[in-house]
C-alpha cells in the first residue's frame, strides 16, 4: 500500500455463496432455496471507538530526529564566556561524535528587541514549534539566522585528532598533537619537561632532551597563531594548557556502566 490512506471493506458475499452451494449438494433443498441475497450486504467495520463505517488505515510513523529549543540571549551566553553560535556548534558536534554520520542543522532565533515573553517562548514562536499553544504571534515571525559551521578561535578535537584555528585545519605533526593532547588532558596542572619526555618519547627511537620539548612547543605555538598562549610556559616548572575563552576542546564521549 502506498502513502495514501486506504479503507477497509469486508464482504461475506462469496462466503455465503459457497455455503449455499454446499447445502444444495447435501440435499437440503429448503436451505438451498433461500434467497442468496439475504446476507450479501457488506459487514460494517467497527473502529476502536465503536463508530461503524469504512475506516482510514492509519499510516505508520517513524522518528527521524529531534529538536531542542534553548532560551538564552547573547548577553547571558557572553557572561558565561561563550556565544550562541559556539554553543550551537558544540551541541552539533557532540551529537555527531555520539552517532557518526548523523546530520544536523542549527539556527539562531532572531526576534525584535524587547519582544515580550520568556526567551524560550520567543524562540519556539520564531522557529515555528508546532506544539506551541495558541496562535503564532505575527510580531515574532522572522526567518532564523543559520549558524555557520566555521568555529572561531581554536578548536581541539581530541577524538578526531584535529586542531582548527578560526575554522582552518592546522597541519600539526604527530608529536605536536601528542604534546597538545597531553597538556589538555592534564589541564589542571603544570607538566614538567621530564614528565613530557617520559610520557611521549618513552618508546621512541629518537634520543630527546629538554631542548627537544622546547623546539616542539615553539613550533606548536607558531601554528596556533594569535592564540599561541593556549600553551603557556611556567618558568622553572614546565608547560600548561590555558583554557582561553576562545579555545574549545571536543573529546570522545565517556560512558560509565
């Protein structure tokens, strides 16, 4: 059956006809002489609600995704050290990291300044939430602003082993990424040069020294450009990852049982 709704219609005409001929063969002439049309009318179909008559066949529905409406203005996001665009992109990436291949689209709800109503209510109106109760407010009907996937600042994607600066991928060497990754994972403390050598060059054929660490750090900073201070030097102690507001770290989701 195609996409259009169909109807259920049940008839006992053929069944009655077969029964009539069967009785005739058995010699039950009285029954055989009964008019064939006695029970040939279609049997009415009763719907679950008890209403008789043809019933539309229900279409099967399937879930194809979901929507999350977030009520928040740029001032609130900025106070938390982020932005609506950044939050939207982080949520999109998180979903894609959970389900590889999943597609997503984000849009920021634009409303007239000073529009009445809670942020969440305004967002649902602007974005056309079909579950909104009551009529759509004409003063809020505006096209939402699509969110660009271009991520400003530094994006460190640990799960994909990628680093971007203002949306452009950085060509880090294996050791440069390993250094950055190690500092990120130990972001709450300063990491000494000896620990870096022991952890990252333990099984290497290269014979490194503290100078080796400094060279790799300098090259890494140069590639980070205007946000080079993401990797900071703690004089006399080592290096430390700085959680700058323009630096976002994406990691593989963690599961616990």
